């Protein structure tokens, strides 16, 4: 009598434990372990969306000055041990500048990492399993890069190719065979509810880029309040984004694209005369977008963008520049 396979949850938990043991083994500099396997998404499945209004059990800093980034970017920790945050954690040599809101499985971060090797980038994701995948993916990429620098990755690459499961899809193949600028030390993921706690993580004018890629469109009118683009949230984006910084948006839903345009651009002279948060935004021209490599990554290298391409769907891109704060009237 054959033993039935374990439940899916047990298999997922066992896989994650083995993956963590693999990462811990690679922390030993004397260990001679040839291969490092990339995580497989099938063991990190979760619902497509999470309710941002639910009381999730989240950890968030009291203020940006309390935030501990040291575990996310260990390669950028300030060697001066006397420099600490208000929470007592080690400070970094530089601040986080780029945020991917709702980072999903981390495709944008991985694509941007070698383009902006000296820029710290964080993905913010509310779903636990998805975030676990992102962290495992980044961890594996860092280990691969370290092995490449040590000249021991050729055998690992060959073994990974031979041992790859046939069920692994193109989004799960993320191994690197060449050294990339930054070695993926400049990206990480964190669990957060951006709709509630964005100013807790980032100071005024700290960020240079914000990405919102293929967000939940919340089609029903009663769900529109849960959309990640709104007048109130745009005010928070303007607060944390420095003048000249860019707000990137992309969606495959045309109605949502028009919603984005309505919330960043004035639709009439009468509306413009009333003023508001839209005064702080201007749309970037198509000519600039064509020359921006970040737009290419956002449009073609994320998991969702690849899915839309496979389905021959449309992609609607809009990027907005944060204008300078208006001068106070004396």
C-alpha cells in the first residue's frame, strides 16, 4: 500500500525549511556546496490580493528615524558603530531611494538592481507568502553572485540546469551566470501596508522613484476606495518623493489607466482654478519615457508584464514628475 502524498501545506512548509537550511549552509565560508537553487513560486502561492483595510499583524517603525534597514542591506551598513537609529539599529551609508509598491514576486526589483547598483530599492508587499518568495529570491541571487566572484559558480550553474524540474516556468528561472553591478545587495522586500504606513518608513523628499505596477484594479465602484492611486494617497506620494522624482504607473486595465490620469492631471480649467494636490505633478513626455530604461524593465521584465504579453494584452504606462513645492506667500 502506497503512502499518500503529504498535504500541500506540509509540502510547502517542508520546501521552505529545506530552502532556509540551504541558505544557512552557504553562510559558512568553509562549506563546499556547489549549487544554490532558486526558489520555486509554486511553493509560495497565495491569494492574488489582500484587503488593505484589514487589521493585518504588521511591524512598522514609529518614524523613518526608527526604521532598521540593516538586515535588508547588510552590505551598506555604516562601519561606524556609533551611528544608530532612534531604535538602536545600525545606520546605513545611504538612504533607500526607490520603492516598488505591491512588489509581487520581485521581478521589477531584480530587473532594476543592475541598472541602479548604487541605489537602495525596497519592495513593499502585504502578502506574506509572496514576500517570503521575494526574500528567498534575493538571498539566492546574492549567494550566486558571491560564488561567481569566488570563481566557484560554473559547476553550480551546470548542476542547476541538470537538476531543474520540468514544471519550473520562465518566471521561476532567475539564476545568474555573470556578475552584475551591485550583486543584488541593493534590493530587498518588506511586509507593509502602504495605504496606511508609508510615511512611517520614509522621510519627506527621501525617495527618487516610486513604482506602482499592475495594481489590483478593484473594478466595483464600492471598492474604488481601496485603489492604490487616490487623492489622499497621491498627497503621501508627493510627501515622500523629492522634487524631480518620478512616479511610475503601469496597468493592463484601460479604465484604471484613465483613473490614474484623472487623479494626477487636471481635467478642466475650472478644476485647475480650484487647485489641489495635482499642482505638484506633471506628466512625463513620451520622448522621455522612450529613453528611460526603468520604463522598459517595468513594461517587459516583471512577472505581470510577461503575463500580459503572453496573453497579448495592452499595457498603459503613465509617469509623473514631482514638481517643486510652491513658495509660501508672504
